[in-house]
C-alpha cells in the first residue's frame, strides 16, 4: 500500500485535553480527554471513548517528548470505531505556529538517527 502522507508519523504516548471551538472560534468549557497515539507535522491520531463530529475543531495543548507544550487547533478529519468501544481519530493541524511545527520536525530528525 502506497504511503500518501507528506509527513512521517511518530509514536507519541500522552494524554491531552481537547477544548471544542464553536462558530467564530469561541471555546466551550467542555474538555475531552484523549490518548494520543501518533503525531506528525501535519496532524495527530488519538483514541477516545467519546463520539466526535468530523469537521469539528478543537483547541489543545500537546506535551511532547521534551516536556515542551505545543499549542494547536485541530480539525477532526477521520473516525473509525474499534471493537473495544473506543474511536480512533485522525485530525489535521489547522492552527499552529511555525515554531511549534519546528519542534515536531526536530523530534523527527532525532528519531530518524
């Protein structure tokens, strides 16, 4: 199977909170806890026991391997239900500074060595 991704996925085992963004970018105080499974420069994958809407946006803070925090806005683009009752999500970064993206690039360089 041909790999279509532009950016290589890196394993990342952390828990994060997603804060839903409503129309106009206003956050609601509804926090959702999820388990991140992988991250790339363009997005991340995670598991959740909550059903999230494809096309919805969330503000999040991701603690990476260096203990640094990446602030990002993500859009849910894919959902797959699993036999264990959880959902596997794919999302893309739609709001992240170049500095934050560079932290992921640096990790990938060290991971490839």
